[in-house]
C-alpha cells in the first residue's frame, strides 16, 4: 500500500514544540511541548497513515488568516490577561479588515509595510501603530511555532520611528487645583488621584489593589504590576492616613466599584471641568518627574514605577541638570592645573 511507504519522524525544535517530519521535508507542528502528548498524537498520525486516510499538511497548506486568528484568539483568551486578549483581538481583526482574509502563507513583509502605511494615512499615531505591531508580531511568532509559517513576516519590518517628546506632567499648582476641586466634588476619586500621585501606579494597579496588600506595620504597599511582577512601594505619612481610613473594617478592594475605564472617564470629566488637558497616565509621569527634579536616583524611580529597565526611566534624566552638574563638579575637581582655579588661570592670561 502507498500509505505504508509514508515515512515520518517525531522531533522537538529548540522552541520546545514537537513536530512530525514527513517525507520530502514536509513538517507539521503538534502544537504541544508535552512529550507524552506528542507521542500519543504521533501514534494517531501513524495509524491514519496505515489506514490510508492521512492528508499531509492539509491544514497548513490551506489555513486562512481568519482561521488562524480564531485559533490564536482561543489560545490568547486562556493564557493572557483580558486587556491583552482584547488588544490581540482588535489588532488582528483590523489587520484582516485591511489585508483581506487571504491564505496565511500569502502574507509577506511587503503586505505588513503596506498595512502600516494605510494606518498612517488614516491618521493613526506611530505610538498606537507600534502597539499593534507588537501584538501582531507575537501572534505570527506563534504561527511559526505551530508550523503554519516558516518565517514571521513581521520580523523583517521595524517599528515606526516615534519623535521624542518629554513626558508631560502636572505642576504643583495644577495638582493642588485638581485636588481642591475633587475635595468638594468627589472625595472618593480624590483618594484615587492622591494615591496615583504619591505612588506612580497605573490605573489597573489602583483598581485591583487589595486591602491585604497594605502593610501598615512596615509602611509598604504590595503592587502586582504588568506580567504579575511584584514590587513594594513605601507610604508617605499622608498616604498612610488616607489608606488607614479606607481600609478600616474593610476586606477586598481598597477602591471598590472602580474599573480602569471608570477612572479614565472620571479623570476626563475632571479635566474638562478645570479646562486642563492631561491624561490620567500623566499623573504617573508627574510622580517620576517631581522625584527626578529633586535629585532622586533614576534607579529608585525605576523600582518605584516598576519599569523593566533603567533605560525606560531615562526619559526623566533631562529634569535633573542641577544634580548632574553637581556630580560633574565633584568628578572633575581634580583637573585644575597645579591646584590653580580657572579664575587664577584667566588672570594669568590677562597679564
């Protein structure tokens, strides 16, 4: 029988996934890193081949972008946070809307470049497009892992260049204006804004904060940030008093009934009322900027905000000219000629 002549081999790639290699070099991903499951699936494929029912790589050859998107979103829903899944869905469906539901293998780097050009012509900002880029690239990496593609078309395309803009932050007068307004209009939201300013936390981190995360004995707050990374933030005396009041006799969330989107909407309403133009995220920039202006080491600011590296925190370095100048004075004080100051040298040159 022809089916008996089909040769196949089970193997694992460096990415941890198991594959079956058929004759003539064709391969199929079993989409698992579990060795026992891979062996079970391999035996099933061998049995299908013996029965003459194996259609080699049919799904790989014919899978469309739409089919892959549905498969990937099923995977994303089980393994990612709701917000990441939501962005995956939006980015992938927008990509399909522009490029059309074609064969997955027909998508090239040229198609990707064309897609980003269309988004730019529609008025999308480079920052937002780059977020789409990261989600789409991750999805197509998975298509490669699953054996649907040999290479990722997004890997050959670079993110868009974004013009550098210093972080926007509120002045002390502006913060007082916001807090004075909220102290009369909405004391609950006043607490959220105060917490945001004094900790530099993100909307989601604030909305998810639990009473059990507050340790009044050590004066620290446990924050679960992006990727479930844990960090601890010290409380100021003012913040400690506010949290004691909110946490007294309460379990669960410190700020119940507040969703990240609710925080944004309330902040936008506050900005309109005060005739100001800031995002809620600019409160996070305000925290970092105020600390940087006062000479706080960037490494401390990095740890406070939960940045992945100090390079991310470098955007606040330009706010510390006096601190850097003082350190330079100390570092290069030894370079005066024979103990003479520049003033002495200037006088000698005048003579």
